[in-house]
C-alpha cells in the first residue's frame, strides 16, 4: 500500500515500566537511554501493538507491520546448529528447525529401528530354538513308527520339517479331541486299510439261544414217570416201586414166547394187558416226549458246537479267540454231562434230575461273535471303501502321534503363538518406523526445495565488507546447501570455533539491512517500510560500529527522503558515540522538522520518555572541544588532560595517523610541549572518557598555540577550525 503510512503517536497505557504518556513521532525518531532504562521494552511494545493493530499506535493511514531489528530478530534469524554452517532469515530458520527436528526424528527412528531389528533377531533365534527342539522330538516318532506305517506317512517322512509341520497342523486342528489309540488296533487297522489282498468276509451267524432257554426249563427231566395204578398189577408195581425194572423186562416180552420175562411162567393175557395199560397213556406219552427232547437237544447243541469248532479251526482277521475257545470247551463239557444225565433219565424214567444251563455260555459266545462280526464289518467296510478308510486311518495315526506328544506340542504351540504375536508386533512397528523415516526424509526433501538461496545475500554482504575494508571474515555460499553459507576467516579457515557474539550480531544486521531491500524476495521488500532498530552495535568493535553506523545513516537518509518505500525509522541506543554519529546530517544534527529526539530515563518506580527539540546528546569529543571554547574552564590542572584526550581520540582512534613521527617538525620549547602532549597519549586508557591530571607551569597560551600547530603540521587544520566554529556556535545558542 503506497502513501504516507507512518506512526503519528505512541500512547503508553498501563505499560510497565513506563508512566502513562503519549509521544508524537516524525520521520526520524532517535531514542537515547542507559542500559536498563526500558529501550527493549519499548521495542517489544511497538511490535506487539503493531501486530494487534492496537489503538495505542496512531497511524497516518492503515497500519502496516513494523520491520524490527533487536535481539529477538537475531535469535530468530541467525542459526549455527552445525559448526561453520550458518543460515539467515526467520522463515529459513523455521524451516531449518523443522529439518533439524525431522533429522532428529530420523535419528531417533533409526535407533528405534536398530533396537527393533535386534529384538526381532533375538526373538527369531528363540523361535528357531523352540522349533528345533520339538522337530527332533517329532522326528523320533517317525524313526520309531515311520516304517511300520509307511504307506500312511509317505508324503511327510522325507524331511523333518515336513513331518513336524504335519504334526503341528493335526494338533492345532484336533487339540481338544486327542485320545490314545492302542498300537495293536492301529496296526490291525493299518493292515486292513492298506493291504490290497484282503477280501470281503461273511459275518458269523449267532447261536440261536432261545431254544436253549427252553431246554433248560423242560419239566420232563424233573418229574418221575409213573404208570396207571388202576389195575391190580399197576398198584403192585407202584407198591414195589420197580417200574423201571418192569419197563426194562417188558422189552423182552416178545422174545419170551408167551412166558413172563421175569419168572418164565406162562403170561396170562390180562397181565399182559394190564402191563400195557400201565405203561400206556401218560407214561408212554411222557417217555416219547423225553426221547424227542433228547434227540432235539443233542442235535441243536451238537450243531452249535460243531459250528463253533469250524470257526475256531478257521480263525480270521486279527481277533482274540482265547475267550471263545474257553467258552466252547466249557460248553462241550456241560453238553456231554447233560447228555449223560438225559440218557440216564431215559433208562430210568422214574428218576428226577436237571441239566446244567448253557444259556449264559452261549450268550457269551454270541457276544464274542458280535465282536468278531464288528471286526468283519469294519474289514468289509474298509475293503469296500479303501480310499476313504486309508484317509481315515491316516488321520487317526497322526492324532495318535500328537497325543503321545500332546504336552510338548501344547507348550510349543502356546510359546510359539506368543513369540509369533510379538514378532508380528515388531514387524508392524518396523513398518511404521520405516514409513516414518521415509516420510521424514521426504519432508526434508520437500522443505529443502522451498528454501531460498542465500547466494544473492552473500554476494551483497561480502561486497559491503570489502568496500569498507573489513577483513575479519568473508561469507561463502555453502556448496552442499545453497540455503546456508560459510563464514571464513582471512586465512581460509572456518570461523566455526571463533565466531564472537558481536560478529553474528553484525552478520544478522547486514541480513536485516538487505532484507529491507528485498534481496531474497521477502515480503519485507514491499512498500511502506516503518523500521525499528534497537541497539544494533552491541558487542561490536570500532570497525564494525563504523560499518553499521554508515548503513543506518543510509536508511535514515532513505526515510528522510521517503525513497523506495522507506517512510519512518525508530533508532534506540545507549551508546553516545553511535547516537551522535547517526543523528548528524553533515556537520549538524537533523532538523526538528523531520526528526524527534527522545531521552528515556529510569526513575525509582518507572521510566519516562522526554522529547527534545534539538539533539540533547553531545559526544565526549565534542564536549572536550567545547571546554576549549569556555575560558572559565581553562585551568592549568585540566587543560593538559583535555588537549591530550582530543589528540588521542582524533589521531589514534579516528585518524589512524602516526603522530610520533610529527614531533620532529617542532623546534625548541614547542617541540618539548608537542612531545609532552603526544607522548602522553598512551599513558592513559584508550577510552576517551578516562581522566588524566598533570601539574604544569607552562602557559595555557603556549599549549593552545602548539595544539593548533599540531593540526596544521599534520594537515588537519580544517578539522580544527570546524570544531572550534561548531562549539562556538552551540555556545551562542545556549547563551541566547
């Protein structure tokens, strides 16, 4: 925004340490105050009020940002994190700080990555050790049973890792359903499933045992057979209880030729009839039933025993026949014994007897047959479904192996799950860290691409230094990064160890100076520049003070003429020499029409700013000359010291003239006076405010005359006349 955009007044409201007051400003504003008087506080106040567009600053038109050089500017804009490598500019330094933070983050990430890799390696070693141990234990099973069940294990027998992987897979899938399998059953099952020579087998018929139950409950064996007692002979037989003997003899009746088979007497027909009647009817029926029972019993039980003998003679499958053999032997013994008793009953129907039961034995037999039939059924199922059964057996054998190592597999699985979980976490963390490093690296590249080159600034600053004959150091663009630069001493050595506070203040001021002219395309190069400079010569030596003073005078002249957008300047200092130098326009101070002079004074409770129409600060050098113009101060006790201090300041500090070689230009007493003045210069301090007192008897006039001759003989008479004229003019102003 173009126009006369300046601060018209500054109101200090409730701003510690200042009293409440309002000061009015002009193009050029010079503030002088001792250290601790509040100059820096005033600078900060201007900055804060400008940014907030406070009503405490009154502008000619719209407010604009202040361009402020102070300690804060130096801190923000000068950076030396890497020895010998420097950067300038707040925006650049923010970016450099961001780069440094990113580099530190990359460093921290690399430390974390190294730890992650080490932890991962340690965990992987633990996983390998854990796995190696269980692999060997699983392989021992393969060594023991691999050959026996080779067809079922063939795909996994070749390598330890394959065998272990299969066992772990089966364990994980069935860990809640593992149970032991007898090795005999496994071998039998394997032989069935993988023996291609086995055929279908018919199931064994069970022994019919319902009939056996009937045999054992038959009443014929328990009841004695008795004939009819209706006849006389019948009663006689019953009385004698010899029906069995009569029955046996009766079978000889047809052979006795009509005679009694017992007494050989002729047998009457009625006796024969009565015998027939006695052994007829119920007796005959029972006897016939007994014969039928015996025939049926011996036939059926005999057949069952015969079938069992056949079964035992033709053992099939891998069945345990011991129980069956014992049962069959028991059955045979009981059967033979029962037949004996039944035959005895047939011989003597009058006896009462019972046979031993075979029902329970045959139940046991059928139970064994059922077990055998189950094996047969399994056999037949395997024969019919070999592929399926082989697969089923394979599953069973792996489960059996897993059961035998269940505890170790369980422990391995649990530990390995923990290890794998930790490993996965480490791998995830590694990916995050690597992504972070990649992002940070890319961000550094992106930020570096936005950094401005310091090439133009370095060239201009270096040119300024050469023009002023400054040889303490030179600036060079950093070949590794053109957003930074190197500071090199005159012996081509980096200033990385020797750069003083004053030197980096000086460099930063030079950056500020060129920033005002927009060397790096900064926003500060726009129109309407209102400049604030606070104590720019802190820690500087005389050479750099001269350079800074000259550059500031350039800025003052710009503001005076309002060139290139420079409208207004505020300069604050505690240095009298510097203050006097910047407030002079030629041989005189700047006019109060364009310049305001302020004194900042510190009281007990607060600070106060006083405004002066004319420059209230006189330099010590100027005051020394003023002493010569005031006759009342020309006392012998002080005049010698005043003259010595003027000569010291002008010839030694400012002029750089070899005054000692000029003594020979004087003769006699004048030479003595000259020699006493010039050779006394170094007897005191090099500071122009030191006091030096000497007793002398020479006349004041001789001293003053030789004093003027010294300037004449050294070709500096014009300076002498200028100073005498200037102090005389000031005295006239004061007197008026």
